[in-house]
C-alpha cells in the first residue's frame, strides 16, 4: 500500500518551496507543535500545558530544564530547539536523535528532516533567533523577528541554489497585555486568567478559549485519543472549534501585526524593524484602522 499525506513530515512551514523560487523576503507564521514528543520524556511536563505548548513553556524549559543537561548558552539553545520544533531547526542543519538506554544515541528521528538543510551558519542563526524572541517575550511584545541576510546553500534534494534571503518569523503566543485588554473585565464574555508568578506571559483565557492561540490541528483535534489510521476519517473532528475561538485567534494575529507595524523595541534596542519598513509603506492611523476593519 502507498500512503499519501500533506508533506508535513518533510516541510512543516512551506519555507522550502519559497527558497526554491529564490524569494527574497519570506514571512513564516508559526504556532509551535506540542513538544512532548521532541523533548526527553522526563521533561515532557515542562513543555506541555493542557495538551499544547506555549512559548512560555518553551522559554521555561530552555532556561530551567535539566535534559539535555547544562546551564551554558549552548545547552539552553539545545533545549530551546527541541521545544520550538526540530522541523523548523532542520532548515538550519539540526537533526533530532532518538536516545537509547544509558544515553547512547539511537536513530535519527523523522529521518527525512536531515534533507532540509538550506541555511548556512545554522546554529549561530538559531541562537540569534532564540535570544531575540526571548527579549520580546519577556517584554510582553509580539514575537516577530527577521533573520536578515540568510545564506542559502545548494541542496540537490530540494533543488535550491545559493542566494541570500530575509526570513521573518511570526510566532503565536498569548501576551498578558493582550489577554488583559480582551479578558481583563468581568463584564466581558472572554475571561483572562494570569499565569503563576515568576513565569510572565503564561496566562490563559478561561474555557472555552483556553487553547487560544495554540489551537490544535486536525490530526490532533480528534474525537478519540487513540487514532485508528485504517479508519481515520470518521474520527476527525473538523468542526471542533467555534467561530469565537477562531475569531479570537485571528484578533490576536491582527493585534500582533498592528503592534509590530512600525517596529518592536526593548529597552531602547530595536529588535524588529517593522512591517511598514519591510513593505516600504507609510499609512496614517486612520488608514491602518480602515485596513484592519476591512481585513
């Protein structure tokens, strides 16, 4: 039998086809997968909250996790990559290995991913991305960052040829500022519950919006926990989300773009130059509000 799929095990972000076409400016919107399948089993609880992985969990595991061990920037980067997602890191030449007993390395997890390496200086660029997103996260700002002047490698499998591009990463998460604006009043139908002290930007909306914005995808959003792959279709809950849940996620996306339109700065340091600069657009506040109202 020959099984067909959507290609998500090879290219989870649709960046590679754009690299094939030598697109100069690429924007990739990400919503991290549940990371418990990527990290060591002893660390699974650190990266999962009610079945989903928030950026707060990624940050906490990177800074406080114990496997892989170590407190150096390299060790923190190793943990961050595992939680943020090896499918993305594979573009930078990173591979995830299964671990056998006694910490002996085993086989490559998702063996197709080593074919995805298309960016030069992968580890240093991933460190740059981690440090920048962490600064924005701690400041409660949208997670938007551009990896500029990325050198593309020749990759025979994907048919890429050397050139230079700019990759802008937009990572969904729920900042406390947005949560309080939307759900901070008891008069609203949407209620925001702040996270524990010491873990900023880890709050959640109350049910039925507790999975916003990390809405589970179709293969995870099933009516039964155990999927019978031979009888897959009857178990997929394709209508598992209400218009309110979908709209709230969309409102957060609009808020993120609006906040980052003219750039993002943390303590006087510019982290992201802004979408206006990227598109070379200048518009008034009234024009921007009209754009969002129509969009």
